[in-house]
């Protein structure tokens, strides 16, 4: 089942507790803290942002909770697990005209350097006083699962149909697989580079040829390459191609 809420919101530590975190000096310019906004998985709504795969990236949008403009800020990481820089493009999914579907007042790009936990810290550009911060985990990529996004239990693509291919990036966390983010992931099918489905960073769209018998999917993510093969079958008589999410 596709998750139609392609972006999620999480309150920062200051916004959640209503207090200035220990060891910090907080800015009066954002008394209620910040809301952090990030992409979700195509089939799994979450109440958190991240984790980010080591070698991968995640964009995080910023909004003030009181609706006031976000003052000039500086973005840093509180530890070596992450590197944080201010974003320089358009945040999140966009319209056909290139306008953001979810406007924010600023955003940062988080890169995971090594396994661990650090805070994304947003502070006043002049004084350095804290607006708010959010804990983000960095994890190592273990494996990649390629599925039919509309029907993950379906094991084959349909010939002659436009299909959504979903990619699950899995970290090795003992008995419980943990999914991670790398928004820099690229996907190709039978040698053809595929574009990200507009709403979902971890889905791509592929026009399956009527005469194809299988599709080799290549995923380049977190500095590594993974390959999977999906068989292709014909639709049953009278059946229509599955609809894509809009």
C-alpha cells in the first residue's frame, strides 16, 4: 500500500520539551523551537526523520512553529556521524513547473559519515544561539530490496505497462531490518536511467516493453551498486495495467 503522505513533520527537541536543551543557549527569536520536515518511505509512514545511510544524504526542511519567518541561520552537526550544510536548490517534490509542493522556510542537506548519532543543530547566524536541534542516526547499508511499489507482494512486472518500482534500503540491525535514506540514490532498468516518481524519492517509473521477459534493476546508493532481476509476465485476459499513484 502506497503512503500518500510523502513528507512528514517532526518537532525539534526544544519544540517538544518546551525547554532549552542542557548545555545550550537558546535564541529568543524562535521561542517555540522548529519543525523539521523530511521525505518518507513510499509504503511506510513514520514519526521520525532518518536514519541516513553512511555515504548517503537526506534533505530536511525547516519551519518555525509560530509561523514567523525563519531568521538567518547556520546549520551544523553536534558530532562526527553527520555533516550538515545549507540546501541550495528546491526542497522536496515539485510541480511540473518546478515549484515546491511543500514550501519551507529553509532546508539543510545531511550527509552520514559513519555509524552513530548526532544532532542537526540550527542556530542564529550571528550569535550562534540555538533555534532548535534534531537527533539523526547514521547507519550502514546492508542490502537492497526491489519491489513492485503498488503491490509489493507481486513478484513480477506486467508486460506493456507503466510500472512503479520501489527500492527498500536496509541496514543490518540484528533481527529487525531498519530502512534508511539516501536521496542521492539512482536507479536504472535494463541499462536505462530512470527518473524518480514525483511524490516518492524511493520509487521510479519504468515502461515495461511488451516483449521483455525480465528487467534488471541497478541501484547505485551510498557509494555501492546493487542489482536485482524482476521477471515480466503478461496480464490476464481482459485485465488492465495497474494505476500509478498521483
